[in-house]
């Protein structure tokens, strides 16, 4: 995963988990087929070799948008705490799933608030 700026990152392939602090709302994690917008949350994402992704929300809420080849939004869905979706490009779909099919890594802070300086 590479951080493109403080409020966005791109995951090319694999798995990632993020705990986004309240001050960093609307953090965006891009995958090859989707954009996941944090709405104050802790979430995990996996992307398989076929380009499909799974998004699992541990706490809070995200908005998952399935993107077309030109980056346009094909469909979106809000995903709330303890829920998961799987993206599919062929056919285009965001499907709820009961249990993620992959084991996600531990949740670690992806964006940390600045630490106070001592005087």
C-alpha cells in the first residue's frame, strides 16, 4: 500500500486493515476496482488476483464505491459496523457477505494524529 497523501492511500493487491482516528474522517483507500471512504471507522480490505475486493467494517461506517475502468462510480453502498461486502467487476456488483472469506491482519493505525510537543 502506498500513501498518496495524508488523506488517501492506494492498495494494489493484498490485505490491509486501518483504524482511522476521528480527526481524519473521509480517509479514502483505493483498490483496483473500488474506493472505500472512511466515515469514522476501523475497517479491513482484501483484494484478490481477479480484481475483486472484500471490505469488512469492524467499527463505524464506510462507503464503498465500485469504479469503472475510467474511474467513474458504477455503484455505491454504505457498510456499517460488523458488516461486509464483496465487490465484483463482472458482473458489476457490491454484494453483502456474512463472513469474510479471508483472514484480515490486525488493525493498526494508518493515520496518526500529531503527538503533542513538550515545552
